[in-house]
């Protein structure tokens, strides 16, 4: 397992110190699996000022399509050959087709009746139930043998900095026979790793991170939690790897509960930093991918400037696909670890 770090130094004359020479260190890190690069640079204190989220929620509630007085009236239904009842309902959670689909099978899962649930009020039980609703949909697709029922993915854009256009908590749910770009790269690299080493990359990664300890967070059930060595997010990424599970449909109810609990641990710590938004993705193989392990990536999102609404993704990330993180993942792990081991 290679954790490649390329150190960099920038020399400048500091105007705040009478133009004395100053050396600024940074790093380029390479993801051990894909070689994807990430820059650890532009260091700043991981602390942001949250906007008035209650006011934001109030401004958007009157026309929210996911609130209970509208969700069953204005959201679409699946055709009967996919889902005879049109939508899946579990209590106050509802799954229905996405009007603006990203895949052949693209759904939205509304996580409850409340229009705004602060990040620290997202309870593990609610998250696990929403994940279970998504799995129910995926299992229906398996039963009817839908040709697009290959990759089963759950995405979560929580609050506007993450790219979400609706405050009401909801999941994006996909099934398709074409994996997204990074997932394709991971699957191909995992096959090459198994061919070259005779072992599963994620099993080796977890063993190496446990032994090193600097980025390892802890274990919940059969899920191992760690901070990504080469993160994509400006405040680091939290990764959960589920032992022995290669695809979403292999997850048990206990796994969903464990994932939900770990996610709330991460949310609590990032909330202390003033971060109120995140992306979360399932990375799933197929039933044939024995050299893959299902993993979940949680990536906090923020505005660089709350007044201007400046996003945390610029040209380096968007066009070069280069991760930028403003703190060392090892330092971020120190803040997160007590939640996972307490």
C-alpha cells in the first residue's frame, strides 16, 4: 500500500513582515488506488460562520414540492411495469421518480415530513430508514430483472453548498448499467490491484490505516471508518468501508444502521466547525465484483464567502478534477476520532 506524498515549497516576500522571505509548505498526494491527485494547501482554520438556516427554511417552505401537503399531489409516479403503486411510501418517507433524471432509473427519496432538519438533528434512525427505502426500490428492480439494474447508487446533497436546490432533506437514488466516472476508475483499478497483489484493495487499505492510526477513526459493526488520505473536499472526506460487502444490495439492516450512526458522528464534528452542508455517495460494485468493497464517502461542503455565496469548488477541482483540502487529513482525523471511539 503506497501513500505517496509530493512535498512542495513556495517562497515569497511577506508584505506583513517588511518583505522578509517566507516559505510556505504544501503537498500533493496520490490516491493509493487510482492515483487521483489531491492538493493539501491554502491552509486555514477549519471554522466557518453559518448563515441563518431557519430564515432560509422559512423562505422556501411555502413552495417546497417535498412537504407533506404537496408531495403526493405534484410528484410523478413510476409506470406500472416498474412499480404498480407508483411510489414507495414508508411512514413519512416517500420515493418517486425524479422529474429531471440523471439515469435511466432515477428517483428521489424524501426523508420525512419536516421541511428543514438541521444537520445535528438528523437522527440515525431516520437516515437508516431512508437508506432502507432506497434498497427496497433496488430490490424491486432486481425482482423484475430490469436491464438497468446493475449499479445501485445513493447520493445525498444536503443544503445549498452541496449543490442541492431544495432544503427539504432528500436522497438522489440511481440505478443504471453505466457507472459514474470515478466509480468506473475505482472498479478498474481494484481489478488490477487484485490481479497484481492477489488481495482486495479495500481490505489492505483498512489494515494499513488501522496499523498507521493517523487517519483511522474506528469501527461500527462491520464498517470501518477513516479519513481519506487524498481527499476531494476542502475540509477532508470521511470514508466508510463495509467488510465483505461488494454492492449496495448486500447491505443488511444492521449495516444501514451502522452507516447512519457513523454519518451522524461526522456531522456532529463538522457542525462544530460551522459546516452545515455535505455530499454523500455510495460507491457500489456489482454482484460479480469480488475485488470490490462497498464504501460510502462523506464530503463536507461550504461557502468560502457566505455573503457572495462563493462555492468551495473552483477551476482546479471542476476542470482539472484535482482535490483541494485546506488541512492535513491527519489533523482532521484527530478531531473526528473521539466521536467514533467514545
